[in-house]
């Protein structure tokens, strides 16, 4: 991945305790769509449900760990719709790894992987309207703002639509 020491993994090797730790960070959770507390059992179940995957699966969410210098920095996720034509992406990074370009690098690598290995013609992402750094990440990988959707959590939030309709 790029020029940094970040590595996007082809399988999710995250420790459930680490996943639970950053999913329970109130500042991170405020920008995501999961409820707190995020129990260890949920993290274990999430990792177990995709333990035998070696790539993206149509109709399912797939999580990929992102490591920096051998330490889990966060994760990127992808959901392929039931037809394999539209992908939704997302990412979450532990606070100490935010603002260093890792999200941009990992999200960009995920988009490249999607385009190289699937028949997806559209990539989407949605985010909290207050998450301006995440908006910048999406713009930096070629995504463009399309519309604000209701609801995002308790309010409304922008939705970024794909790298366009791809041919």
C-alpha cells in the first residue's frame, strides 16, 4: 500500500479485544452507526463469521484489518450488494492512527481491490455530517458528494456516491 508502513490485510486478523477497544471509544462510535457498549462477544462473533473468507462476498460485509508497523490501526469494510454491482465502503481507525493518511491509503487500496476483482460499477459510502476529515478522505480517493440522506443516527448526514458509474 503506497509509501507508508501501512498494510491492508487480505484477511481480518484483528484481536477481538483490540476491535472491542476502539469500537467502544465514544469519539469513534459517535461517527459510526453502532451502539455502545460494543461487547467483546460481538467482536468475536463478527470475526468468526468471516474467518473462512479469502475475499469479498456478494451480499455480505467483509472487514479487513489495517496494520501499521505490525499493530492494528483500524479496519476497512466493504459490502457488495446482492447483484455484485454496487459496493459500499467504510473505515474506522483507532484515534492514535487518525490524521496520518492511513484511512486515505487503506480506503484507496480497498477501492482498487474492488475494481480489480469484482464487476462493481458503483462504489458508495455514507458518513456522519460532522465527520469532515472522513469527507476529505473520500474526496481524496475520487469520490464525490451526491446527496444528504435521512436519517444518519438521529440527524441527517451526507452520503458520498461512488467513483461514479464505472464502465
